C-alpha cells in the first residue's frame, strides 16, 4: 500500500509539473492608469483569455507606464522584451506616416467616421507590423479630442505663447502653426507637468482630462472633436507562434470581442467625461465660430501635409475612407 501511495504521489507530482510547464505568462505593458477604460478593457480581455485557456495563458497588465514608457512599448514588443503590449498608434507617426492617419485633424471626427478610417487603415498597418514581427490584435479609440487651456481661447491667435503639451507629430504641428510652444509629454507624466507649470494647454480627450484631474490647474475645455486617436494591442509574432492552435484561436476571438466592447465603452463614456470636467469647475463649451473655422482650415492644411508625407499608402487609405 505504501508503494502504491508513493507511486500515486509521483504521478501527481509529474502531472503538476507538466501543468506548470504548460502554463505561459505574458506581461502586457500599458501606458494609462489601472482605472482608465482602455486598461479595464484589456483586463477583461486578459481575464477572458485566462478563463478560456483554463489558466494555460495568463496575461498580467502593467498600467501607468510602470514596465515600459508609452513610447518604448512598441519596441519592447518587437524585440520580445514584452510578448504583448498596448500602444497609442500615433506615437509612431515619425516612423511611418500611416501610424498617424487617425490624428490628422478633422479627417474623422465622430465614432462612425473613426470606425471607417480604421477599416481603411487596418490592412496597411497590419502589413507593416507583420514585417516588423508583430500582430495587431485589437484597436480602441479615445473619445473625440478637445482643447484644454488655462484661459479663454476664441481663436488660434489666443494660443500664441502657450506651453502646449504634444504627444505626436500632429499635435506638435498644431502648436507650431498656432504659435504655441510644443513640449513632448506622455500621458503618465501629464499631471506632474501641469502641476509644475511645464505645460498649460493641450489637445486630448475628456478621458485624459479626468485621469489627470486637469481641473486642478486648467480652467477651459473646448469640445473641438478634432480627431479620435486609437490605442492598439500588439503581440510579438514569435511569442504568438509558440502557442497551440486552440489558444491562438481563442486570443483572436477574444480580441475581436475586446475591440467591439472598447469602441462601445469609449462612446458611452464620452459624454460622462465632459460632465465630470464641468462638475469639477471647468468651463466646458463648443469652440467659437472663429476658432472652429480656423481649425477647419488648419485641418485641410495638415491633411495635405500628411498626404504628401504618406505617399501612395496614405493616399490609398484616405481614398478608401472617403469612399465608405
């Protein structure tokens, strides 16, 4: 009997060891706080993958730029330092203009138009990421972008001299054309930059304003609905290829669900973010007729500039979008 028990324990130990060996753990660096709707959506995706694989694949979210800074995440995934990660697509416009089409001002200004633009952009972006050894899993937009400032802004001239937070080429260009001073600040450092006076204005979504409690330093928000930038979850292809077929299939299925849920949640929350800004004392309003007209002209100029940089790929994406 003692021998039988020893044999049984040996078998159980072997099975446990095999189970442990079969488990894969992925770290997912993310740029935004744990309370941000993007991060929450990714956590639900991670939970669904863990449940669907019976714990064989466990994805741990590292929010707030705690593992890699926002601009470092793409490279980390590409080189295999992280098997999966979340990026703000437009952060990499300097690498290739295609990454920045969703932040061309006033090209796509609603959730419906942003979805069409993503449909046009996705095939080109997927191909470029594949050439770099990565797979695009799912993209989720931020709410429409508005202008934050510490004073009243009725025209582009009122932006002259402001210390304007930029996070990509497009926002830097807006600052330049408006006579503001572009200062590169990523989301995780925005609160500190505002508190120390490093920046006093920026264009972003209501979500960013709420995350950063901008009402502690700024006073005005103009709902310009300039564009809807997207975050994208990417995965290292070599890491993905090591998974069994059932796990791969599950990840892709859950990614599709996460994309649909993320778009719906972004749209649902959009109005609430602006209400939160107003409740905390910010003056939330549409842009003046003059500012709106100037922004529209600015959008035309920046669209043409982008098309010149983006070449045939860019023209194909914009043409496809405009035909939808």
